[in-house]
C-alpha cells in the first residue's frame, strides 16, 4: 500500500518553469547595505561545457560496493519551497519549479519512487521526514532527499522560518531507522550557506595529486552516522546561485550528469563532475556590480563506507 509520501504533488506552478529574470541567490537579501537594482536585460547565464558521451570503465571490488540488489532502488523525497511567509523576509524562489521538475525526472529514470512536496513549513518538513524514516525500507537499496529552499549556515528555510539540517538527517541515523542501516542515505541541498560572495581567481593550471587509502579491517558494528552523503550547492559561508529562468546552477548540473552518466559512474564521480561543471561553467550576470561575475563551489560531505552505483 502506498504511503502518504508516495503521491506526487503537481501543480501548474511546478510544471511550468519561471521566467522572471536572471541570476539570484538563495538567501535573505542584504537590504541593509545594498539598494535593489532593476534591470530590463534578461541575459542567459553561461552554460557549462558539454560533457563527453564516452563510456568509462572502472575496476571495482565487490566488498567495497553497496548492495543494490533489492526489490526497489528506494524512495526519493523532494521538498520544493518557492513561496515564503513575510516574516521570514525571504524572496520568492523563481526558477525552482524547473529544478524540481528536472531532478524528479532524473531520479525516476534511475528507478526511485519519487514524491514532491511544495511550500512546506518547518514542522511539516520535520514531520514528513520523520514519517519516511519510520517506514519499512527493507526492500529498498537506499534513500534520497532533495531540499530546494533558502538557507543559511547549517540551516534551511521552511516557509515560516529556519530549521537545522541536522534535524532532518537525524531520523535516518542507524539507531533511528533500522531498515536503512548499512544503506546509502543521500541528501542534495540547494540553499545558501551564508552571505559571502566568491569572486573567483584566475588560474593557468591546476595540479593533480593522487593518494591511496589504507585498507581497514571489517568491524562488527558501524557508526550510527555512517552511510550518509550530503551534497551541498555551495561551500559553508557562501551564497548559492539560482537563475530565475533556467534553475539553480547546482541542481541543473546535477540533473545533467545524472541523466548522462547516472547508471555508469560512481556517486563521488558524479558529484565531482557536478563540482567541475558549477565551478567552471557558471558566472553570475547582474546589473549590480557587487553581485556580478561571481562564482560558486559545491561541497560534498560524505560518510559513505562503500562505492555507490545506481545500476542494479
């Protein structure tokens, strides 16, 4: 029997991309020191370089692979907050409908059972994820959650205020959600994490360094915080950018890589390519020079203990 989160909520608002304007940030506007600047130009944001369609081959060892041989890949919950209460002083997140639509398609194509919830308060977000964590995931290989909202350091916005991201991941810990013990729990977070702007730096070349990890002997117990992955749209302390017509830089890059390589590449390879696309393929275009020509660097926090390939 389908649970409450299995129903995909759709509306005209979510199916039709917003087309209001250019690049903007997913944080409270700094109105104390900056004056709003109006512009009639609707510049297209710089698109990331096209990725190669070449098929990659990797040598993998079975003991270091997550088992995906389950009846279902898993559930994917998308929380898409576009409109906010006036008390939050948060602007409408135009462009987020395209993000939600595109990332929904990606996870459905990977075999996930996807549900979308829009404009959720803090309590509704917490209650929703607690309910999902209490469900039986025994027949699922993993769990995924996509959070689209405004944010600050360590927090994400419900429509009525802030909630700590830790409060959203805790219900899925190994001691809270037994049916997901030893399975990947993935959180993709499109939100600002501060109000710093990344101006970028000119570089001729980057040096590569390879390091080998030491093998560890197996243990009888695993940490309760194991097997989480949090993929943030930006480094802590910085703005995250979203184009009001095309969607956010991070989610659009993630959607592109998942579409092209989601069944071939390992999750860290996927997210590293996303990092590259956002870091090198985008730059803000605004009439206000304070916000113009800015960059963004996504951030991966991984507690995964094995390699994750979505193909079964």
